[in-house]
C-alpha cells in the first residue's frame, strides 16, 4: 500500500480536520477527506462544528482501512470503530483524530502538532471520549446517568439516584483502557464539552460523574 501524500501544513497554527461524510448504513465503508485549516479559522467558524477524538490507540497493528481522499489508509481497530460509531446519518462531521490528522511519518510536523494539542482540544466544540463497545452493563450506566425529566429531578433515595446500577456495571465502564492512560486526562481537562461514547451511545461526561459522585457521597454503594 503506497503512503498517503499529506498536503503540507503552512501556518504555525495549521491543523487538519477529517471531513467524514454521513453514512446510510452503520456498516458502510469508512471514507473521508482531510481539510487543511487553521485554529484561528476554526475559532471563528460559526457554522461548522468540530469534534476532537480522545481514544486509546491500542495495538500498533493496523488491520483496518479508511478511504482517505479515495486512497486506502491503514488504521488501528480502535480508530476504525470510533470513526464508524461517531458517523452522523445526515451530515458531514468534522473530526480531529491524531493518527489521521497528523502526518506520523513527519517528525517535525508531529512535534509541532503535539505542541498545539492544548489549543486543539480546548478549541473544539466538543470532545468524544470513545471507550469501545457498548455492553449491557454500560448501557445501564448510560441510562441511569441520563438527565431526568424536570418533573422527576429529585431522587428520593440514594438507590434511586444510582438508578439501580450495579458495581459490576461500573467496573465494566471504568475498566476500559482509556481510564488507564494518564495522558488522555489532559485531553479531558482541556475539553469544553466532553462526551463519553460506547458503541453508538453517547452521554455527557458530567452526567457520568454525577452518577458516580452520588454513590460515593451516599451510604449505599452500588449493589454487587
């Protein structure tokens, strides 16, 4: 497979964004194109939102592909699954993903882009923290953590507040590799609107934290 030819970044604050078109089916082949832009242009773009992806590369093997500007580009399984599950069904999504948007073979460029990551994550409209597949346990956590309707906003007991989530379900969520990587937490801290995603389900980071903190602050731990 021939190496993808990146267009050089021309300005000190230049970055690339993946333009990922909508897909009619979840299993459609991954495809997209890279847009050369600048952080300044992104800051003043009131129409097209951008999403920064926070994920764990996992194995260095690259068994999957995305058609990048019509050319096959090898990617890891974790990135493939994240991009597949993040795809919108109706609109083009603008995504910053390090493995695609940085020419990893160009060391000077890579070093320069790493220096911009603080601005990339803080400037993105939102950040998706992709944790992998959605299991039955994690689905229960997401459901319990979802904001309650206004007429039912005050749970009567700690058990109600935890939404019946079990300790097994919480362990399933918190045992994901993302939580074991120190450097990804800076991506979280810098993000203006972080979301947690498993499979195609997504929930705000603050809602997950609220569920966990309610349990920690109560005398009733999550049931086993």
